C-alpha cells in the first residue's frame, strides 16, 4: 500500500504492521463516535541524537480525563499510555520530527450507551506541517458557532467535536482564507479548528478564558507560562470580542500541530501592519527552543525516547 507512513502501529498492547491496524466497522467508537484522542509532537534534537516527546505526561493525563468524561470503561493508567508512545517511536526507529496520535475508542459493538471494552491505538509517523509559521495565515471569523460545554463539551478531545471545527475550516478555505476562528454560542471568541488563539493589543497579551468553550490546550498553558517566565508578560485570560482582533497589533494561533502560528489578517483586516508581530516572533522562538531542547530549561516537559 502506498500510504504506509510507519512500520508499526500500537494496537491494544501489540505492535502491528501499519496496514493491519484495523477496527470493526460496528464498534461504537465508529458508529457513535465514542472515540477520544491526543495529538503529540516528537522533536528531533540533532546534537543529542534524541527524539523528545513534548509534554507526554500532560497529554496522557488529558486522555485519561477525556475517557472519564465520556464514561469509558477502561483499565489504562497514565503510565501505560506513556509507555505505549515511547515504545512505538522506538519500534518505528524515528530519528526525525514525529507526529504522534493516541486514540482510545469504544471497541465494543452495541447500542449508543455501550462503554467498553475500550481499545487503544497509537500512531507515530514522520511529522508534517500544514502552515508556513514564518509567513502566517489569513483568517476568517466563521459563521459556524463553536460547540459549547452544555452540548458537546470542547474541553474533551473527542473526535465528534472535530466536525464542528471542520465545518468552519472547510468553509473558510472555500472562501479563500487559510484558516478560521470560531465564536462560541455567546458570540465571544472561542478558538480555531485545532488551535487556540491569542491577540496582542497595547502591549497586553490576551486569550479567551478556559470557560470560553475551548479545549484545555497544553500549548496554550505552555505559552502562557513562557510569556511570564521569559518575557515578563502576564497573559490575560478573559472573554474576547471579535472586533478586538480587527484592531489588534498582533495575533497568533497555538497548538501542538501548528505550534506558534502568526495570524496576519482577520476578515481581511490586516493585523498590525499585516506582518508577523514582534512579540509573536519572540514567543515563537522561545517555544521552538524549549520543545526541541535547544536550551536546557524545562527538561521536565521533554521525554527522551532513546534513553531508558
Ligand atoms: N483547540 C482545539 C479544538 C484543538 O483540537 C487543539 C489541538 N489539540 C488545540 C486547541 C490545541 O491544543 P494542544 O495545545 O493541547 O495541542
């Protein structure tokens, strides 16, 4: 098969060849989308000949929380989840940047309330990047509203949630934009389809609060901490209006996949002078050096695959 992306996929405790990682079509993870997941990045550090998985513990913890919120009947521990990631990257002999995905799904066949058994699949493939993070993206505000905590909680990283982001993203692409920001049901800014959003105005860095119907993003938390520790800036977490982006000096997305991604226009209003903002560039540099382990700080956020 031409789309083989790695040697192995981890399926329920076993390493199986890429083409053989199969799930029954009637499993509730497919029929009713009872599937939760995590996306992680592994960063190749050339000097240390090492792949560092970024914030592995935080991703495993969030996967446990997602399974809890979906009332999945499973027996995994955070340690099991972490070990399966490290074992797979090693088995695939990846010595480059990697994209890693953990999927937990109701493997049982049955009616909508079926909660087990729960299967675990992990993939680790060479990494890809959808956007040019040096150039930035032209963004629309979507007419599709973000799902809310009282209907399909965005806090959970459930695959069903992604249809909401996909509606907005595909529409924005058809309309000629690179990406999109969604408002929540209260008309306040929420997030992008797979990323959180920040703006800078009058020197203040602002991001929608965790109660604005956003995923509890690990990158968002990382960026907030790095702004404080490395740039002396306390990020303000609050409700954000759409028009604040029209008059912002800078704006950017963040997430595991897009890392720090500058936004250069919103609804065709140039953000600042329409180029990558100064603070955006600085936090991008700080983030990139931490995740890859170019600087020794925050070693606790990086798990080396090829040691112990
Ligand atoms: N929001 C949504 C809807 C996402 O899918 C993601 C990607 N996981 C993010 C934000 C960013 O989250 P994280 O930093 O944990 O990758």
